[in-house]
C-alpha cells in the first residue's frame, strides 16, 4: 500500500553534508554518478479531463545527478505529467515512486515536503519584491517575536546564489522588476533548490531568452546535476537539450514513444519520434518497433 508522504520523508532525508550540497563544498566538478534506483519514478500514469485522455499508461523516471529531458509536440502531455508530479492534478491510475517507496501526492505541499520543486515558465516571481523576498515568499524566517529575520534570509540567499555561481545579480536587495530574463530564471531556480529539493523540474527555462542569457541558464542546469539533484527539463529547443541532457523521454499524444540516451542519439531521431513515433504499450504493437 502507498505510504503517507510524512513516513517516507523520515527515511528519505537529504544528507545536507554530502559533497556539493548547499553548505558543503563540492568534491569536484564531475557530476554525481547516477544511482541504481531512480529518485523519482512514474509507472503507468493515466489522466483524463472529461472525455479528453491527456495521459495513457505513461512511464517516466529520473535519477540523482541526471538531467532528463521531457519532449513532445504541443498536446503531448508534458505539462499534465509535471502537474501530476507536482500534485496539482491527481492521477487517475498508476504509481508514483519516490526514493523507492510508493507515495500519494495529494497537493503541491506534499510534493514540496518530498523535495520536488517545479520552476514554471512564468517563474511565479513578484516584480515589486526584491531577490531575498522572492526567495522566501510564503516561507519567511521569523524570530521568537514573529519578526522577519532579515539577516538569516539575506545570508542564506547569498549562500545559495553563490553555490550556483550566480554572479550577475548586483545585490540581493535588487527588485526583480530590474532583472534580466536570465537573472530572473536564476532566482527562480535558486528558490527551488534552496529548500532541500531532490527533484527540480524546469518548464521551458530558455524560452524567450537571448543567447547570453540562455548560456547562463544552461550552465545553471549543469551545476544542478553536478550537485546531485535530479533535474527534469522541458523544452522545444533540441539544441539546448542535447547540450545538457543525459537522457531524453519523448511523449506523443499522451503516450510514451521512446527514451534516448543523448550521446547515442541524433536530433533527427528525436524529431522523428516527436512527430511520427509509435507509442509503446499499446495492444497489438510490440514495445520495440523495428526502424
């Protein structure tokens, strides 16, 4: 039987002293080796909205230290899948396995307690607040008299940005309205990883960014994996994905099509899977379709 999120958390604690974690020095610039068991695994996930079947029997996984790309055409089910992971949508059927244990994610708070953070395309930042205030939005540190502990929040914000090598922000008290697109994305990602996150999901992180800003974000994605996070990146830009991803999962019409190892695949193969791939796990169709 699925176990409550609180029980799983007691056994699946993030080791804050491991190399590369915030507050501990990184042992090297190499990525953390992929673990044998995935950090997050979805088995047979299905989700419908009335008569519309958004997901059908979808499998997905990502491991610590890995960048897993999730691609597909518009309407393939990418956004629905990540919203099921984040607890925004309840799945109709299937299993969510986190740290080797089956869990029920009833809402975003359950996902956050497990260590799953999502950076959506709109970033959910408040332009009228500064960097520190955005980093702690809804999670403010307070002292015994319930006053805001500005010193602690400023220090942790600076430490987190430094760990991610975010050096382009002039001051942590700078209003978000004055930041560039790449700087905003950096703040949103830093906010996600500051809360002991194990899985970070990035939805179109380079959309509408210039060349220099895109480079900044892609380097940030690499650093997340190097520090041991399991990273899921959704993008239509295959050039960006082939630069940072370890594996690429393709969805088409709400079904699994293929999983590619980036070093053994070409962009043409991925494009063909996106546009004309044959879904797996369909009656009468073998799991591996001859080319």
